[in-house]
């Protein structure tokens, strides 16, 4: 499929600012996150759009942190900011931002059928379509093929296998002179990325998904508690203590300099990790980002274009992005392997954004201070109960 993300887009400006004169060239502003190569990817697409339409698009650079980005968007929209016309957002934000965006149902009726119905539904709030999918990410567990081969190890299928392999390879590499290497890095900072990781840990361990599809709050259970405790034990053993401050880019930095055996991250890290400046070029492999319990559990992360106009970026793909159109998961440049080739979205684990998501995120962020307090005398059971009770209370409050 010849994907042309910007050819039929951005013909109108913000609803608040008023409609654009289609006969005249327009100057638009788009807010986008700065993770990895996202901005350079967008600049390439924007150049095509500008050439074919005569319009001009200015990029407004946002922080790499999705939590910081969301907070800034809410401030701007609450203040009636008219300086940004198109917003690149995250999959769970639609319910919180829907009121400030126009209904795209009519403008996108000819393309919505090309996307996963469940994702279109997730961006429809009270009958109003407020966003169109731009690309979809599925997280992956990256591993160093050279190191696993060196020590006769196979890719892990459970979290316990991962921890054991990470510890063995880490210790042997340190003994051989690689003093800075760690077994596993992930996103442990107190932000939305931790929510994704925690959902994968809990769900793949059989502990549910915090808030079930029917609205049941399921997090306070023994299997979820065991998953939380397992992760706590990683800190300082197979994962550096600094992982508590890591977001995507910090994790990638450790990995790409050759100082980690395993890494949990998004597909964008694959192409960057195989760049000419990478210490692990050619040695990267990947698989599902979860330890398996009964089935794979991976958080679905759909980035979207949320405009205040009547047309939006209607199709996108390429580079290090997963296609949003069903069946087009494979990267056209061959940058990603089979871990990034979903043919549909069945089995994908979605964050509970539209059902009390912000409260759940806050509760998961509270998990880190609880974990940090554990070495100061709090017992294992206390930490588990405290974390899960906080999660349960805040989820209940979100539905109250």
C-alpha cells in the first residue's frame, strides 16, 4: 500500500480560530513529542504535505514524557490556546480532551474503515470521533543475541527465566571486564510509561488488568501482588537503581551503549539500536514484551492526530512505526522483525484510560515511593498490600 500521510490532510484550521479559506495557503502548527526520531519522521512527512498542498506546518516540540505532554495540552486547551492546530496524542487521552476537539466523524468517514474498529471506538467519546489513528506501537523485549549465544542461553518465555538469564549473563560479563553492564532496563520512572510496564507485569502473571473490560476493579489479588514483588526484587540486582528514573530514552541510552542484556521498549528503539553509532548494531533481537502466563500481554500504544480542524493526518506509516491499518504491521523498510508484525489487535492490552485512567496512573506512580520505602524496614507483605490497596482505592474513586 502506498501510504501518503499528509496528502489529504490539514485543509482546515482550528474550530476555535475559524475555518481556513481553502483557496489560500494556510500556516498551521502541530504539537508532537520528541521521543527518538519522531520529529525527524514528522518533518519528512510534513515536507511532502507542504509540497503537495502549498500549506505550511510548524512543529511545536513537546517533551518526550507523555505525562508532561498531557499536562501541557490540558493547560493550553483549558486556556483556549489557538496557537496549536493539530495535537499528536496518546491512546488514552481522548476522554479527557474530547471536549476541546471537533467531531471528525463526517470528515473521516471514507477512511475509518481501514483502521482497527476497537481503536476507532476508543477515540469516539459520546458519539464524537475526536482522533484518527496515526500509528500503533506494540512493546517488545529486546535482547542481545551475541551475549545469549555466548553463554548458550535461549530467549526467555517467562519473567523468572528473564531474571535468571539476565543475572547470569550480567555477572559473567562483569567478571570478564564489562563493569557497567546490567541485566535488564525498562521504564520505571513515575509517569505513564510505568503504567504500561506494570500492566504487562500484572496481566502476564495472571493478575488481571487492574480494571477489567466490564468495569470490575481486579488489582488487589495474590497474583498481582506477586508480580509487584518480583519487580521490586529486580532493582539493584538485574536492573540499576537508576531505572526508577528511566523513561524510554534513558532505557535506550543504557541499551544502545552496550550496557544491558535485555530491554523493554517500543519499536522505535529497534532502528536506532541498529544505527551506525550504536554499540549493539546487528546484535539486537526482540520478542513479546511480557513473561507468558497463559497468553502474551502487550500494551497497545496508539499515537493519534487530534486536530481542531475538519481534516487530519489520515494515513501514516513507515520508518520505525507500526502501521495502524490492519494487516500492515510489517515495516516497509524491514527495520522491525516479526515481533512488530501484528495482523490484528486481538490480545492487545489497553491501558484503562477511558475508564478512570488518570487515577490508575497516579496510583501506579505511588507504587515507586512505596517500593523505595521497602529497604527502610517495611516488610514484603506490607509493601504488596499498601501498593495494591492504593491502586484499588484510586480505581474505585475514579468510578465513584
